[in-house]
C-alpha cells in the first residue's frame, strides 16, 4: 500500500499535467486561428428597409438578430452605385483611383463581355486573404467585369482572388425576367423610336433619289442598309437576356439565360457547402445577394408574403438566406471566430417601377434621395458588424465610417499589411469596434457621383457635429406620394442639367438635419471656416489622384463577341442548371423544414 499510494499520486499528476498541456495547446491554437470573414452584401437595399433600422412592416428577423449580437453602424457610407461601390469595398480605395468611375450616362459595367472591369493590378480583400492561405469564395452577384485583356489580366472573380465563384458575372437585370429590359426602362418608347428613325431615314433616302442625288442602285443599297441597321438594333435589344443573364460556376456557364427558379436557395446552398468544406481552415465568404435589384424575384415559398409586394418578398427571402448562413456558422461552432459584415451597395432605388406601375425600389428612411446620387439616401446604408471576440452585443456606433474601411479592418484581423505602393483610403475600424477609440478615424470623406466630386464630409475631432459640404447636388422632384427623387430620368445623372452647382457650397449639419433641407448660413464665420477647411481637404485629396485608364470609357463598355461566355455557339446559347441532380442543392430539403410563418415571425 505504501508503494501504490505514491504511484497513484504520481499517475494523477501526470494525467493532470497532460490535461493542462492539452488545454493550453488548444487555447493557443484557438488564439492563433485567424478569424473567418463573411461579407453579406445586399443590392439596392435602403436604410429604412431593415427592421433594426426602423422598418416596421418588412420582416427581417435574421438581420435584426445580427444587430442584437453585434453593432449597428448608423452612419456608414458607400459610393452610391453598384460597380463603383463594390470596387471600393474590395480595394479600400475611392473608385476613381482604379478607374471605376464614369463621366457619361453609363456608370456601371454594362455587358458580361465588355472590357470594363476592376483592373488586375488592384489588390482585393480576397487576394489579401489568399496570401494568408484562406479559402475564398464569391457567391452571387459580381458586376466588376469578366473579360480578360491578356493572360493573367482578368476582371472575373477567379482573377481577383476568389478560389471559387458561383453566381452572376454581371447583375440582376430587368431583362432576366423576360418581360421587359433595361432599354425600355430608359426609353419606354424605344421600339417606336427605332421604327420612326428607320422610316425617317427611308423617306430621306427616297427624297435624295427623286432629286437625282443618288442612282437606283444606291437607293436600294441605302434602304437595305437602313433596315438592316434598325433590325440589328432591335435584335440587339432583345438579345440582352442571352448576353447578360448568366449563371456561372468559376468559368463554366451553368445556365443561360438565367432563371429565378430557387435561385436564392441555390446560392445559399453553395455558401453552406463552402463553409462546411472549409470549416477547419480559415475562409472568406463574400455572399453578394442579387436582392433587391430589379428584376425582382422570390421563390414560391416567399411570394405574396410581404406587405410590400415583389420588393418586400425579395427582401424577406434574402433575410431568410442570411439566417441560414448565420445558422451554419453557429452549427459548425464558428460563431466566436467569424467576423460578419452586412451592408448594402447603395441606397434604395426610389425611381424603380414595375410594368404595372408597382413601386419596386427601396425605402431610405429619413434621408433625401437614393441610388445614383450623393444625397444622404444614396450613400447611407444599413450596416452591421458581428464579431463576438471584439464587438459587444447590442452596440450602436454613430461615428461616420465608410465601406472602404472594411479593407484595412480585415487586413488587421488577418495580420497582413495593406499594400504600400498605393493610397488606401479606408481606415482600420478595430479600435472603434473594440472601444479603444470613441471617434471616427476619418477627418474628411469625399462624395463622388461617377467621376465628379460633388462634396465632402467634415468630421471635426472636437464636438459632436458632422458637416456635409456640397458643391454640386442632384436635382430632385416630388412625386404624387411626396417622395423626392429623379422622376424625370430613370437613373439620376451627375452632370449637366441634372445637377445644381453651389458657390459658396451648401453646408449641412448632418447630425441633426437628416433631410438636408436646412443649409447653414454661409455668412456665419464658423460656416465659412468649415467651407475653407473642406475645400483645402479637397485640394489635398486631388493631389493624391494619379491618371489611370477609365474603365467606363464608352469603348470599354460595348460587348466583345469573342469574349462572350456561352454554353453553345453564340447567339444560340441555351442551358439550364439541373439543380435536382446537383448534390450542392440537395441541402434545400433540410432548409425548408420550418414553415415560413413560424420562421419569419412578425416585425410590424
């Protein structure tokens, strides 16, 4: 017995020591593990479209739960249009630095096969993550170009740091619904106008013939050319669906034209599958939703469930998908190790209407304006960050922040330096998120509409005021509902007769004047000082800009036939993804176990 007792004690001490070493090793491994990154990007969702940001009639329980578990950024800004905003998010830079701005009517990538796109020499968030051995995926909408100008110089997601891509290389267009198209949205009478143009040209050619300015042969050739040209324009307008409405997996076309049958479920399933495959290693998932850009869509399960028609159905289905992504993170035990960022690429599209006149755009809460302009409604979007290791729950962050800030923030989380050979406009938000700092990391933020600098936001380091100084503003009109938008055009424009120029600039105390209806007195010495500092900041900012190729030059926006993705021989491209036989999409059965009425609850 005297021998066994010391032996038992020694055995116990060995076991205890081994246990402590294992626990310490496990804790060290957890501490060393880089966080997963999940970006949830909505499309055209307004500040007032989300329950936790004040909406009482749309059901967004999963986005709301994200806010309860993290922090709402109530003064978060973006560039107010799709492609430029996404470029800024991915690079941490003003889009003008990468040439992702336009000085004409078209301000986004317009065709899958066009040359326009995010330049290959930009270093994206995904490429930063790849450098740290992250698995990266983009699921959903891209809209930053797809063509390759040379080997290794590609704008498509695989060329910009994403190991895996499943989604729309362009965007979700009206054409994809098959009922109308973007040309009709711009000009409701476009077919009539084409016919009248052909008729006018024909009459002119005949008049030339009758006055013996051209011979009979030239008459026939000119008439034939006119009608062939107009016919080609008609065919082109009606081919947008084949050219742009595409679903791809990496470089393979899976569906052309795109169909909306269970599209949200298919995107969700791919995201879930990606996280499950890479749960033991750090990953970056960019979940880029097509909702609620038009063409609006929702699966049968969500149709006619919302109080806000097709728009509301689309938003609520997106919220369901976000819930499934968050539930998967929890199920895999990754909640504490995952940085989740939710935002919208721009404000709600106020001017959007369906063929039946139904309002199909978002709601921007108390703010004036919306998508495509630099009024507050176009730039301030609902934003939430959840990262339990850093961000306490139920927090509200009212300090001004910007979508560009996500880039250096994620770089800080990954412990990787941002590129030193270029200007990075974003600021690391970690000190603000962990409450070491109480103020915005910015002194000034610059507001671009296309390539035109319309104004600047000034954030003094003392006091609690934020000022918005505007040299140029978009003209707005009031519709029958009292909403202020660019009703005379389909999309707000940034120049010419569509804007007003102000000298001296308009100055708004944006902390109290949310509607931007009460500019401060320009004769007030304090206001004059604000203007002086803001204009000086603009001068300094412009000195940092270097010439780069304009990605939205008209010649870069036209489609290139040999760059056109096609499952077949163009223009006879036709294929449909067999989701029933695809293992990735079998997850849909388990996702539908909860009746919608139980899952979304009520939020009104």
